[in-house]
C-alpha cells in the first residue's frame, strides 16, 4: 500500500502524557480494519503517525484522534486531586 498522504503529530502533556497515550492507543488497537494506517508511540512524548491513500480518510482519522487526546486531557484535568 502506497500512502499518498500522511501526518505526524507530537504531543507533550507533561505528566499526563502516559495516561493520554493509554487512553488513545486502546482505541487504535481495537480497530484493526481502520483504512488509515495509524501508529501511536510513547517515549516521554506522544507521537502519532497517520497515513492514507485518501485525504478525507486521513482528515477524519486525524480529527478523531486529536479529539480523543483533548477529551482524555480534559478528563484528567477534571479529576485533579
């Protein structure tokens, strides 16, 4: 498969990054039929690579992933102890 479109995003949420990774990567692992190649890695920062043959698929996947990151961050912030 040749990926005509791709994007790489790096997220640094300080001490929340690992929790966000765990939350977002779970969705990625349980959707193997995803038409967009999505790799999520954690190494002090969250690295996300998405690639697709179709730009609308890439855009939709990227929007969903970014929303999941935002919701995860907001959820963690809402339960600060």
